């Protein structure tokens, strides 16, 4: 847990300040989510005196973030869903600008998980947070060199994320993922994996090996303990859902509030580093903040308090769990 002890540079651990860094540059994905947020964002940006750059295709958000960093912009916000957030953070990381830039989020996607986790409710509230919200230094996850802010998931949940149609998401929002997951559960083949786990210099490495329905590595996301992962403790929250018959899985999911309490089918732990190896067949499809990539072996680590973020008043540095 990171408290408010003073760090070597004289600042408070977990907190940060912008310094003299000018106005915000907003990287806007105008077609994310329902695609109806663009006009409101442009209007509020003009009111606050912020600059807006719009994406046109995949990869633009990363390029626009790199461009902002190269121009010396010190406040960069992502407007879109979790995929847009992911791209902008990647762009800032590629520009080696994370130490110099304050990051913000304007929710414009379907789920907006990361925005909710940092206490940002909607577009209008996001602009208030950009202007006056507290600045916190939060952890950044890294998967084979690629940064992520929210989560890295594999198995049924990753498949659900990649195969949920935009049309269904537009009609029913986040419920679309639940519907798709139930449809896929009956035919999903489990992952045959070995997971090497390291937590702290005095902790012996551990290995989990077996068949898993899904793997969830959380940095900032709300997670299956009934609460939110602590994003300032230098650790991942890891949940391994073991293979079980589909009807039993669905009953447990409902009874345990999506694995919110102890159950024999779920392993939960914390880790600084993980190596996930798929032991059979082709590589595993992983979702990094909703962005899909395939790996036979994946190394994950935490970069503690790497990213300075503007957070809302509902953000909890040390989240409570039920």
C-alpha cells in the first residue's frame, strides 16, 4: 500500500502536481461507443480553451499522443473507450514522456472501465476533473513491453471482449459482454497454462499449473473480489478461474457475484511479475485494456507509480473490498 509518506524528491507518495504545463490536449475518438459524444466534447473544449485532435483510424490515438509529447504538451487526455485510453498511454510511453505528462480521461466508450475506476463519471464531469481534480501517481502494467492501465485478460473473458459485436454493444451497452459470454461458455476450450508468480524479494516464486476458464490480471480495474484493484500498491491482482462445467460456472457466477467471494474454483493472489505460458496448441488471445494480441508466452510486470493521472473525488487510493 502506498501512503502519504514523503518521497526522495520531496513530494507525497502517490500524489503529483502538473507544474507550469499549459492547457490540455484532448485526443478524441469520435466514433467510439455510440459515437454521440463528439459535439459535447468539442463544445466543452472550446469553453475551457483546450485543443482537440481527432482520430480517423486505428493507431491514430497513439500517433497523436506521440505528436503531443514531441510538441512539449504537458497535459494529454484520451477521449473514447478503454481502447483509446490504451493507445494514448502507449503513445506517451513510446515518446518516453510519461515522466513529463499528466494524463486525463474523458469517457466516450461503451464500458469506460478505467474512467470509472479513477472517479470520472461522464463527459461534463471529466472536464471538471481535468481542470481541478487531484493528481495521483498510479501503477502501469507492462506485457512484453506494451503498457496497459486497466487489465490483461485471457480465456473466456478475452474471447467475449473480442467477439462482442459493435451493434450489440450499441443496443444494450455493457450487457452485451454478458450475453456474448453466456453464448460462448458452452463451447469454450479451457486454457492449459503454467503461471510463474513473483511477489517481492523475500517471497519464494510460485507456479500455478492447470486448466483455466479465464485469467484476469488487474492493475486498476474493478475485479472479482467485490472491489477494485489498488492501483498504487505496485502489485497486480490476479484471478484464475479454473475449468468447470458450464451450468455450474454460470450458477457460481450469479451466486458469488461474478466470483466476489471465496469458491473452490477460483484462485486469487497478488504479484509483481508473472510469466504465463500456454502449454498446448497455438498462442493464447490476450486482451490488454480491450486491445487483442496473441502470445504463446507472456511476461507481465508492474512499473510502480509511473503514470500521473487526474482523478475525480470518488477515486479511492486504497479501495475497500467486501
